[in-house]
């Protein structure tokens, strides 16, 4: 195992690091705060007022685009999500959130080669966000670049040892690169202990079940599949159909044909 040291020694985020992250997410805030302070101190000078209104409108427009994009992504309206993300990224190319939304929408629509550019751009502006490296790792896996995906997943874990998505991609990268089965299994089980997102929980459980089926450990695979079924009901509708198909495949592999029909019909 390569990351227990990081798990033991990583301290909670300090105030300076949290402030730095806040400024990365909302880079206009210091200038907006300054302009509002000037308005309060020296009164309503036209130039200060116009600058304040422009900056406030900029923040509001970006918030609206990001909000609409994330809602559309959650409901599976990928064209809307891509449009919002790409427009936000073009209007605010310094916003890691806008770049990440564009990348996430593109990878969901089956365009990982285009998504990579946006996620790499987001990393340039927010290199401390483990989520970005975890997303990049998944994109690189889809592009068949397992070695690079492994490095990105390791970077995500180094930044945030509690990032369950990073362990999912770490396990898949190591499996593709020929790591021992017990190493891959450990990664998946650790991810399941850390996960909070039901969608990632189902994916991790399915990956673990497939690994156990390959080793003919069917009783344990059944437990992993049951775990995935329990978490499935909490997944967003947009993800549920694809996850149900995967669950049906796993149930067929375990010889549970009748149960599989409920997910494949």
C-alpha cells in the first residue's frame, strides 16, 4: 500500500489554505469587496458604482450558468449542460468551476478527448483541488492512458486521502497495469469506506463485485452487489439507467437471471 502515510499525517485544512481555495473559486471577491467598501466610505461616485455593478453582474451571470449547468447535468440534459459549461468557460476562462463543469458535461456525453482540455485548464487555476485530478484520472482511463491515469489518481489521493473517486480510478488504473488483485481490492474497499456520493458508491460496489466474481468468490460478490442495489435508489435519475444495466450484468454473471431481469427490462 502506498498511501497510509498520507492518511496518517495529513492535517485538516488550515485557514490560509481554505481562504486560498475560496479565492480560487471566487476570484472577483477581493475586488468586489474593495469597491463596495469604497462606495460605503466615499459615497456614490459614478465610476465606482458602474464598476461595482459590472463586477456583481459578472458574478451573478457565472453563478446562473454554473447553477443551470449542474442541474441540467444532474437530470441528464447533456446538451444544455455542455452549452452552459462551455459558455461559462469562454466568458470566465479563469474560473476552475466553469472549466470543470464543461469538462464533466463533455465526458458524460462521450467526448473525453475534448473534456481533457477543460479539466487540465481547471487544474492550472486550482491545483489544490483533488476532485479535478480524480476527474482527470477517469478521463485518461476512458482514453486508454492508464499510466497517466494512475499518476492523476495518486495526485488526487495525495491532496485528499478521503477522495473516494480517486480510489476508484486508482484501482482501475492499477488493474489495467497488472497490479496484484489484493491491491486493487484494497483500493476499492477503502473507497467504499470513504464514499458519500451514492453514484460513486454503486460504481465502487459494482467494480468490487466484478473483481470478486473473477476470483469465484460468489458469496462476497453477492454482498457487494446487494450493497450496490441498496445505494442505487439514492442515485440521480440521469445515472440510474446505466448503473441498472451494470447491476443486471453482474447478477447474470452470478447466475441470478430472474433478479437481473428487473434491471435489464
